[in-house]
């Protein structure tokens, strides 16, 4: 059990790396569409995590990590665009 627990715990930061590399593709679609994609992806990841199956928990944490990495790069770009000089 501890090995599965450590894998489930450590998959989220690992998936953030994939999200960071996918962020330039998401930044091209526009701010509004990018935020909607981020919200929908995070909701899907959360729904997969609450199913109770350990494999779905693994996949859900991976999806959540990927979208956390995406949002960690998209939100600062948006804040830079709307903040006054």
C-alpha cells in the first residue's frame, strides 16, 4: 500500500511538467477559451478522483496536475496583460 500511496501523491507534481510544456498551445486560443478549458479539465480531474477506484484516482491526479501546470503559466500571462503599467 505505501508504494501506491507514494505514486498517487507524486504524480501531480510530475504532471505539472507536462502542463507547463503544453501552455504555449493553450495560450494561442485566447484568454476566455483558455480559462474555460482549464476549468473543465480541472472539474474532470476532480470527478475522476472522487470515484473511489485507485486507478481512476491516479488518472484524476495526473489530469489535475497537468491543468495546475497549465494554469500556473496562463494566469500570470493574463495578469500581466490586464495590470496597469
